[in-house]
C-alpha cells in the first residue's frame, strides 16, 4: 500500500532534482534507432544494424542523459558535457588517433556506434528544444516540464516502443575524455547513474508502463502535442527528427574517416525538400526556418541572409539553439514581418563558416523554399507529390536480412526488477525536472504504475 510517508519521500527527492535539457529518453532511443533503420542500403547502415553494434548505438543515446538521474556535480557534468559538440569532436579525434578505421573488432565497432548514439541524442535535443518545444508552448501553453515525460508516454501508449538496449559503455574512452572536464567523474559515478536509469526506466519490464502512465496523465492537458508529437509535417516532432539524425550520423561517419567536406556541413533544413514553410504569419513559430549542421559550427550573430520575391531582404532574427552553444548544430531564422503566402524565398549562408575542427567553408550555401499558400494564392502552390516520410516500424525489403535481424532482438533486456519506494524516487528524479504545478501529477502517475506492477 502507498502511504503518505512514501509520497512525502518521493516529493522530497523530486525537489532535489536539478534541470536537464532533453526530450524524453525513450524518444532519444527510438529516433536514434529509426535513423539507422532509414539509412540507404550502404556500408554505414550495415555497420550500425549489426545487432551488438546497434545496441551500442542505442545505449549511447541513453548514456547522454543518465547523469541527470542522480544528485551530484560530477554526475551532472558528465551528462551535460556529452550533449555538446566539444565532446563529440574530442571523441572523433580520440578514435582517429587511437582506434582508426577500418574497424574490424566488435569493440571498435561498438565505440563508433556509442559515439553516434551520443551525438544523435545531442542533435535531437537541439532540434526538439529549439523548434518543436516552441510549437508546444504556442499551441498548448505548456513547456518542457510537460513535453518531456508526455512525449515518452505517448510513444508507449501508441505502441512505438520496441528498442530496449542493454548497458554497453566504452569506459576507457570516456574516462580519458572526461579527465579534463571534472576529475571527480569516475567509473563508479558513471556506473551508478547508468544503473539507476536502466533498472528503473530503460528496460522492457517496468519502463513502458511508467512512460504510459505519464502519457495518460498529460494527454488531456496537451491535446495539440498529443496529435502532433509524431507529425512529420511539423519541424522538430519526433518523426521529423529522424532524417536529420540520419544525416548527422552520416556526417559523423565521414568525420571519423576524415572525409567530411566542410562545404557539406549543412546536412538538413526545415522546410525540407518537397515541403513548404507552414505559415506566413510571422507571429507563429510555424514561420520559422532552420539549418542543421553535421558538425558544430562557430556561432556568429549574423551567419545567414534571407531574401524574398524580387530579392527583397526579409527582416528576421537569427537564433542559436535554445540553450546556446559556441559551436552550434542548429540555427533558427524567425521573420519579423509577415511573409507572402505562396512566396518564394532564399536563405543564404556565405562562405567562411568555421567548423569545430578548424576547417572553413569555401562555398556559399543556399536554401530555396516556398511559403504555404492561402485561399487567395492556392494556384501558386501546385502539388509537390508525397514528401519522404521516415519509417518507424522497421519494415524493409525481404532481401535485407541485416535489418530484420537487428530490429528483432538487439540484445534487449526484459528481466524483472524489485521496485521499492527508493527506486521509484530515483526514477522520478531521472524523468522529471518538475515545477510545483506538475509534481502532484507525476507522483500520481508513478504511484499508478507501481500499483499495476504490484498487481502482476
């Protein structure tokens, strides 16, 4: 039976939690896995979908947030650093010096995949937090405190959870990379945090049930998010993250081989090919455009230009990622005046952009796109044909046994766990950066999941 004492303990632990910047952890695992599954049939796809390598890829996406699960500066430091391009660039360099391609051993392959999982997680945060979160604020009037657990919950409610990675950490690489970040980041610090996350959330036993409880708790409050969290039309939704994540993984592969052309650093953009900018209303986040990079680029206040019909300059505000970064993987362009429905626009990024490894672009980049039409301009917007939409069910051609094998197992953990009140408290600590208005709901959701587990 759940007592007031237990709820009080949960509440006390929750208020000890510090903020973390991420969308839901189940979302990270699945967008990362879906990105690999949606790769073209080439060397990288075959590499990543080897079952144990695929597991390492997915666990890299788990690891990046795991330090937020427990109190302590060292734990937070290892998670925070893993989110950003300096960590990714250092990891790439470590591999190129200490374990260069071609990778023939399983351990080497898993080091590469883990790196890609960490990088995929960080990119997804930049996209979700900088784009989709503002759509949630605009349409549902809530923020990250609700969006993070709710999006995980909706994935569970809708039956999308099918990856359950087991722990696999390249500890030798991590300890070397973290040595200059915080000397208190030790193997025990890392393992303690990871153990909590995998025991109490990222597993095939209780994790989906807990996530579903959060989804049920929030779905009435955030109806727009409930409908659109997987909408490929909306920049930054979980499904809209898949192709940018795939492109980032491809860019990382090139970086590891020393083959990334700096002029190809812009790997994706919203609006994407065969889609139009959603709105001409400059007061809406649906009028924002964005560029996404396959490596961190040095952020400058005026990196891009925006012109419209007759080459007239569009007044706009340039934004970094929501959290800011010296070497950013995303910039936003937010118009300051109404756009023309059906109007043709061009974003330009002049040569001279500096990548995190010191390379500089030598060619201009341009993105041409059209704004969605209204009733008066419908004739200006002919049918573009069906845009590409990422698969999320792992369905592939029968002649592709590599993917069939990877998506059917991946070494998933399904063992049970003994969940006491301390375990639930630690789970909540990981899941939520709660404000007082959300605390009661979160406690209720987890208590329901606990009761369901006890009834089994």
